């Protein structure tokens, strides 16, 4: 038998709904020698990671840790810990990930109530208040950054309403944390989760979560054990907290990477990072619209980290995405659920949110769309985006 041969993976510019590109510093951190998950040096790293996560989540919550698993594990962690059989739960649904919350609620035996909004639209805070006024609810769950649609959900008023009514608020910040303000304490969020592979620009495999004191009190006072042993926050925090009690073997290298990714965020500064994401998305939108493309989400509710573009009728979804990947090395995403074949999802997250990426994508789309028969004025997209950067004094090398 011949010895196995290695393979070369192609370099990609990741501009889809995740993962995003990763800094060489993060990749180098992952190659550091392994230590044990109870080694004093790793315990010190754990404390650094918790402090850095509090910085990004904008919280003082003691229970702020990375769960071993992707963002979906964070979703399950929040719901299985805070929802017991028979608990009334209101889930706000305006996309795929709100639907997933509903699925988990029913699996753990919660009494599901849905507040639906059209995909591509926000959930109206006034409707949330009406729903809470009508009946008893223990938990409200909502998506801050709906990855399937590109909608940014306003949360401040909803957080205030939920707290006034005495419920717990669970928030999905998978596609916003590190790219948009997430004010965990300021918006009165009780449990929030994210993923490392989006705006944090870290390889997938960890899900940062934060639980308020109110949420942890709910966990401690449960009538029944948490359905998931692996995701039981009471047990997890005995490992991440002062006890250091063995729970599972933490993914050492993934935590090395997360620490370095979070250090990069702190070095850049949250406000500067938000401004970078906003500027690059503004330039992208200007370029897309100058090419005659239409966006799914109304202005004012668009994510800076993920833009959804309606696919023109005469254009082949698969052909455009295929050519972007094979000829330019650019990955963008297609639609999900009822939006499948109807939209492209273009990510500008973390390391991938750069002027160079915006301009290259617009240049590539210019060529591909014209070859698909779309009437695009040559260079219109890059000129419009360039005008945005010129107005903001941005340099060509702006990260």
C-alpha cells in the first residue's frame, strides 16, 4: 500500500455567512504546544479568555465562557438551561435561526409561543410588548443578527420590555458579536450566545456564552435536571469557575486561537472595529446598488456583517457563485429556506471586512453579471464604493 499523500487546500476569500478569514496570528496561536486542560498555564489562559469575552459582550457577568461546540451549541446551552418542561416560552421568528430556537424549545418540553415576522423584516418591539401583555411567559428568545436574512434586530426596547414583565431574555448574537455593538448589560440580556467563526474571526468550534446572575439563579433553582449533561451550565462553570472541577477535555488549541482573536479585537478597539464593519458594508451596498442590484432588507435594519442581495431573474445563482469561487477564490453564500435561490448572502466579518475584499468582489461581479446578460455599466460598482471610501478618507489598505 502506498503511503498516504497530503493535499493542498485552495486559498479562499471568505465572504459568505461564515466562517470568515482568520489572522495569521490566530493560526500561529493554534500551533502552540498542547498542555493539559487543568494545567496552571491553561487555567491562566481561561481567565484571560473570560475577561476578553466580557469586554466583547459588554458585560460584567461572572458566567461568561466559551462552550465547546459551534454557535448551535450556544443556542442549546441557553435554552436547555433556562427552559424546563411546561415553561411558557415566546420565540420571535423572522428567519431560520428563530425557527431552530422553536425546535429546541419543543424538544425540551417547553410550551412554545411564536411571534412571527416576514423573513427580511424585524420583529416589531410593540408586538413583543403586546404578546407579553396577553399572557404569562417565562423566557423570551430572539435573534439579534439573523444570518439567514441579514436583518439586524433592535433590542434595547425589547430588553426593557422583557425586564419590566419579569421574564428572561435569550439573544442569538452569532453574526453580530465583534462586528456590531452587543450591549449585554445595557440591553438587559439574561443569556447571550455567539460563535467564534464569524465577526470574531476565529476557526469554528467554540461558542461564547454569557449568563446573567438572574439566569444563573434560574439554573440553580430548576425543578428538574438540565436535559443536557454536556451543556449543563452549573457543571460547566464548576470547571470554568473557581472549583476547576473536571467536566470534559476542553479543546486546548481552539482556546489558544480564541484568546488571540479576542486580543486582536481589544487591540483594534470595539468602536474602531464597529466603524470598520459599517464603512465596508456602506461601500459594498453603494457598489451593489450602482450595478442595479436590489437588497432584501430595508435601510436601517441591515447587518454590517452580512448583506443579502436579491438575485436578478435573468441571472443563475449557481453559475455566479461557482465562477466567483473558481475564478476569483471568493466564497459568498446562497439563500436558505424560502430565500433559497432568491438571494446571495455576502459576509464582511472580522478579518474578511476589508476595502480590498469589497472592491475585488464588485469587480468580479461586474464581469460575471455582464456575461450573464445583465445590463451593468462597466466599473459602476467600484466607482460608487470608491466614492464612499473617498468621503471617509479611507486608505486602500484599510483593514
